[in-house]
C-alpha cells in the first residue's frame, strides 16, 4: 500500500490558535506570538540585506545576527527549557562593530535623512524599523511574561546597529560616487610631470594614467600599519596580548606586530591565519566548520600553512580579496572578534 505523504498544513490554526511549544496551544493574539513573529520578521528583512550587499565580510556579520535571532525565537517559544540562549558576547559584537563604523562617519550623516540612498541602506532601514517594532512587542510581552533581560538588551542594541549600518552604507556609497567622478576627466600631463616613455612610447604613460585614475587597489605597508594600530588598540582595551599579521593578495606578509607579553607561538599562527584567509577567501572560523569530518574541506587542516581556527579574515575592496588579517593571542572566538573589528576598520582606510 502506498504511503501517504503528510500534508504541510494541518488546519489546527484555523480557529486562531497556534503552538508556541509542542505542549502549548495559545491564541495567535498572545503577546508571545507577536514577539516571536516580529523577531522572525527581522530575520527575513536581514535575508534581503544579504542579497543586496557586495561585501562578504558584512554578509557574514548579517548571518551571525540572523542565527542569534533564530535562537531568540526558540527561547521565546520555549522559555522554561533554558536550552535556547546566547551569550553577552553577541551584544559586545554589535557594540564593537558599531563603534568602528561611528569612528569614521561624518556627524552630519547621522542626522535624520530619508531612506533610499542605495539598495543596501534602504533594506537596512527596513530591518532597523522592524527591529524597533520587535523590541516594542518584546516589552509588551514582558509585562505579562518574563522575557530574558539579554533578549531585550540585544534587540535594543540591534536596532541602533542597523541604523548606524544603514548610514555607514550611505557613506561608502557616496564615497564611491565621489571617486567615480574623479575618474572621468581626460588626463593631460604637463611637461614637468610627464612620465618617461618606453621604447614604444606607451608603457610608462599607461602606468601614469592608471596611477592617476586610482589603478588596481593595493594593500600597501601604510594601510597595513594603520590597520595593525587599530587592532592593537582594540586588543589593549580588552586586556588582550596578541600578534597581528597582515599579508597581501598573494599571502605574503606585509607587516607583523607583536604586542608585549604575547605568546611566542602566536607569531607563526597569526601569519598562517592571514595566509589561510587569503588562500581560501573566507574567515578561518568559517573554514573550521568546513574542515570537520564529512565537511567540504575535510583534510585541508593537514596542510602546513593552513590554520583552521578563528582569527583570520580576508580583506576585501570592491568585492576583490586584496589581503588578509591574522590575529593570534586568545581563544579562536576572541581572535575572530578582533579580526572582524579589524576588517570593519579596514573598510575606512
């Protein structure tokens, strides 16, 4: 006898009831249902953000937020189990990334402006207002049912984060537009500054034109030193002692800085983390999950120059990997947090 395929719909909610947990049928007008639904809407709004962003690092951050929110919805559905929780580090992640963006944003751009500066900022504004509503729903729920304090803190911080991220997106978009305008004029070098011509009279001139137009984006020593300085300051604020390495697109080290008191082994590890991030074009934290038995890259961890725990981040410009950042000195999670901070700062250099 042919086995019947179970139907997706049950009809049990036709009378206005829904299951918060397997043993709990409540009205769909219940404050808990409203809170869960609003948080789920943020997850969906952030899904749209992922489709319009061209920055893999930011996409990784958005996915981290989505996963935290998914944990929150499970915790709101089944609060008595205590199985669904996240740590205060998730709030710290939002705060540190927000601080990095605010450090470079012009004050005037934070003034109220109409959404729609570019597709990414517009979707971030939608996610921001959705997060504000979710926070209100959670507070309303908290008046009758106890909502975890960390959940309320996270939503409050997330709404701020999404607003700052929207303005940061506008800022980067406006900078890109400005750069585009400077690339259009015809270049006519003066005799004093004209480049020496090669045998065919073109090579040096092409190099000069490329230089004046911006040329290929290169991660040079100056940018590497400024990036290292920012990460070192962040590490010092958190009481951490790390080795910070920056490599170019070929994986070759540009600069390595050893903070006082850092472990000797951290030097080699930081260099390898930077190399690995460039070699696989993903964070070493993400690679770690893929190197587990049965994973896509299982066995890659056996290679001598590859590191498969957190702390390595590829550095992008215009969707292209131009270098890597490696941080070593704490746990994989701690190093990953510092590297993420560095990647955010790098976008402003």
